[in-house]
C-alpha cells in the first residue's frame, strides 16, 4: 500500500508512505531518524541504526559528546557512508535532533514538533550541498519512543519549503510498525 501526501505549499515537501524495510534501501540513500542530543541509540529504531551502522553511531556519539543539548536541538547531522562491511549497501544516515533527552526525560510532543522543522530544513540543505544522496527514506519520525503522533510530525514536514535544485522530492516513511525487519 502506498499513500502520497502532497506538500502544503507549492515548493513544499511531499511525502509518500509505503510499507517496507528502511534498511533495504538502495545504495547512497539517506536514511533519516529522530535522535536525542545525548548520544544514545539504545532503543527503538535508533538501536537498529546502531546495529546496522556502528561506524555512523560513533560519529553521532562524538558529535553529541562535543556539543551541549541546547546547541544541538533543532539541528541535523548527515553522516556519509562509513561502514567497512562491503556486503551491506552504503547508506547515508540522517540524524534529526528533535529531543534533548530520551526516556522519561524526553521533551514534550510540542517541543519535539517545534524542533522537527528546523532540523529537517537543515538536513535538506546538507543533502543539497553534498550531491551524493540518490534518495531519501525515513520511518515515522518522533512517533516511537518520543511519543509524538505521526500525523502531527507529517504535517510539520509537509510545510517545509524545498529550495529549487535540491533533490528531495519525497520522503518514504515505513507505514508499518516496526519500520524494518527485526524490530
């Protein structure tokens, strides 16, 4: 099943939702997930990212360690393919810093939604600057352990303006839960 949600503005971001394994994306695809600012990928889809992309996790962890949460919230980190295992497709990993903490200390849904838009806008800029990303996929960001309704995050994303020439026409969140095999 595929469902498309058009952008809210003429230059806005469109979303196409499909059911599938996010990690089965073709090489050079950017895989996006929402992250905390403390350097932890210990649960949910983040744990699956850590398992599949351990080198990317180390980059993310160092980025968090070298920063303070207040400076990271509402920003993004795009990690190019770093994995040494040639049997796996080479994916970019996109981290949207939408909550300062995780677990019971996570930000409120309203704060997470406010952080989502600037984080995704920055990630889209990074995609445009890099030039090597061939596609973009993500799960239903914020809706797992951050406990934000996917419909609310989707509306925030659909309102984001995409600059001309940036090759991000649609995001492909997995519609099922879990978003990938093995979660």
